[in-house]
């Protein structure tokens, strides 16, 4: 059977009103005329009633139904009767079902243009909102910590232990790789410059101080923000979607005590340990580069020892504690405040990582300036 | 909507065994679903109803047996053939399965864009029509999370019928709905099914739904781990030789419904 082009004809009889006669194949791929054209025709006629006639229609699918539904809606707006006749089986029934419920009128929302998102006031408001939210969350965490200190918090040790395991041993591989490489990068950077003064051996000082005070802890924190912080946001966001957080709240348990504290404390315990591990491997990495420059391992170790001091180690560990808290807060805050859809969980994870890294850099700079002023 | 093998049953399930690894959930399942049937898969919680449906949809591979659609084996079909067969299906999932990152209109547009030759303007009109069919006209720009559970179920139905399917699969369509919404959804399913001439396969244990709309059914028992009844549920309620089935359908307290993990 050959296909006939789908079309309609508008017949206007004064008494009977207008009749739309459909013919041809109203199916996909045939591209039948849209209702906009028909509406223009009807507008010129001003019929008293409208009849859709399907006597010469051969094939049809949803595209015809969509057309008929628009006819029905048009007649409703114009307040004239609409009928179908000679239509294939099912059409009348489908039309009855489709028109049974009036269309919902969504509340008119003014969609802001994308330019307004660049408005400095808008940006400022966003930053202020974020700041307020983070402050409120930190406050809740502080209260929960106080309750924990008095032994009243609903924090389970088992959760804490599991999170320690997830954050710590599972991160060894990636921490090993990044810290050895960062140590080597520091080594190269120093060696090339120091060679000009014939002072290659001081590469050991540079690597030891650089790793202990700065790079070891910062690289560990960046890895943990991407690995653990994002995981926390995704876990808590999914729990929010599943109404698990609602369930916890209605059981009379504080979600911050039950969900946030074990994660945060685990990170606070694990981060300093990972930092020490990263420092050691970084120094080994620097040693490999130094070896390539003709410095013997013994020379490297003895020279490195002269740079080693308790202050450097302590500064690194202090940063580790601060960074751990910030990563956990950024991750858990994003998760707890996540929306209830899969897209929102993804946003929460992104948000967690971005915020954590901004926090890290700002905190690192602040701590460095502080210690500079204190001559430490 | 043309059919080739009109004399063949729409779906034939032949000697199917359902198993997760070593543990057999159901075995020796054989039944036919005829064109135009509203077929219900029933049984107590954990008997493998949803698992059977997932096998029929090819989401879980069969451990043995065969499933034929219009006389063609789905199991032995190539991936391409399976894809073509799947385009004749519309499916709603237990928890909706709507894409939460997309609006209702985008949810319904996706299959139309992928599998049809409609133009963008036609698709927009068809989306409006499909939403009107399920009573959600005007909700195009809403996200699934912004509408109620009952509306989500209906939106999922709108997406399932986007491609004018010949077979509609429902996994617990009325779970979590109040009795009135549940009845309205049943009526909607019947109306849509009748006017589109589709076959409906439904997993449910809602007795009112079963009696209101089903004309054929299979009962999966979780003690003997096979089907113990097959036929119109109204007949089974009165005349089944299996006490368990009569008790299930009359909601007797004595019904042995054992939960399995």
C-alpha cells in the first residue's frame, strides 16, 4: 500500500458549523500539517461548532491525536462544541481520556536571564548565603562535638572505625603515587636552581622543608577532598534522596551527631597519619632526584637532618588537622543540604570538592601568614 | 500498528527457571499471554514476581528456558533484534524510573527523539497529548521531584506509552497510592490499553486491581517455587484446586505468605 500525504480540508457550512476532513496517513515521517495552520484557517471562519471527520483517513498514530487534542483545546477556549465522527476505533475514547482533566496552569515564573547571574550583587548574595549556611553548619557541628565530649551524642564508634578504614588504608595507593612525584618535582625544581651556585646538596633542605610544611599536607588534602569529601557528599546526598536523613531525624537522632561526626572525626584522625606518610615518601622522591644529580643517599640524609625540625613537622600536622575539618565540613554540608534528585546529588559532590579546595587554599595562605608573623 | 504473526500468542514463557547464582527462585514456569490480555503475575512478597518481569524484559539473563514474543525468541535474538523488540514495549518501574534530572516533557521526549521520525514541533505536540492522556496536561516543565507520588506514577505511564507500544509492562503500578488514585490509575490503564489495542503485563498483589482489570494471571508460590495456578483470577478465587491461591485471593489470614530475602 502506498502512503498518501496527510492533509485536512476545512469545509464551512453555515448551519452545521465547520468540518475538518482528515485524509491520508497521519503517521510519523509523513509530517502532517501542524495545528498552527489550522488555527489560522479557523480564525478566519469563526465557526459556530467544529466537527473532525475521519472518513477518508487511512493510517494514524499519536501525531493525529495530538492534532485532535489541540482542536479540542481550541474549541474549549473559543467556547464552541467539538465533535469527532467517522473516526477509527479508539480515537474517540483516547480523546475523551486526554481531555478529561483540565490543563494545569503553571504559576508564571519569571526566568532570570543568564546575564543576571553575572550581576555582582547576585554573586555577592550567593557568597553571603553560602557563608551563612557554612557558619550555621559549623555551629551545629560544634554543638554536636560538645555533646560528644559530654558523652551524650548519638555517635557510633563502629561508624567512626569504618570511616577511618575507608579514608585511610584505601587511600594509600594514590597518596603514595602523588607524594613521591611531588617530592621529585620539588627535587628537580631546587636542583636546577641550586646547581648554578654549586649548592646541589641543599636540595635536601628544600625537599624536607617543602614537604613537611607545605606540599605533603596540601597534596594529601587535595586528594582527600576529591576522594573522601566527594564521597561524603554523595553518601549523604543519596541518603537525603532516600529519605534516610528524615528517618534519622524523626527517630530523635541528630543527623549531625550520627552522620557528620563519625566522618569528620575519622578524617581528623586519618589526615595527620597520611600526611606523615606522604612527607616520608616525598622526601624519598626528592632523594631519587638528588641521586640522579650525584648526591649520595648518605649525603642526602645527613643534609636533610640539618633541615629537619620539630616546628616544621608540627606546622604540617596542624595544617592537616585544619584541612581535615574543612574537607569534612565542606563534604558533609553539601551532602546534608543536597536536593532530592540524582542531579542534585551530583551537584552536591561537585560543590563539596570545589568548596573544599577553595577552603584549603585560603586556610593554607592564612596559616602561612600567621606563622610568618609569629616567626615560626 | 501492524502485526505479522497474529495467530501466535503475544508472549510465550517456556519452561523458565529463575535463579540468582545457585539459589533457584522459581522453576518450570510455562504460560502464554494472548494479544489484548491484561495479565497479572501475582504471589506473596519475595516469590520472584518482579524477578520474572525483569527476566521477561531481558534485564536479567535467564538461567534456562525461553521467552518468545510473537513467536520469536527474545533470548536467542541478536542485540539489534532485541532492540527492535524493545521498541514495541512500554515499561513502568516500581519506583517510577523517571529521570530526575529531566523535566516531564524531556522524559517523554527522549524516546520519541531516539526512535521516531517526528519533527521537534510534532514531538512537542505529542508530549502535550501524552501528558493529557494521563491527566497531567500543563506539567511539561515540572521535574519529577516537584510532583506527588501518584503524579510520578502517571508521568511514568506517559513515558511508557510515548512510542505507542504494543505491550505494556507494569511493575507494581499502584504501590504506594491511596485506594482512589490506585483505582483511577487502573481505569486509566484499561482505557489506554483498550484504545491502543495493547497487551498489558502487570506485577501486583493489589487484590482490587487484580479483580478489576485482569483477565488472566499466574500465581507464583514461594514454597514449592513454581507456578501453581494459571487462569482468570476470578475463576481461581472460586475454583482453584490450590488452597493457598484461594486464600491469597480472598485475603484469608491462613494464607501462607512467607517472606524470603
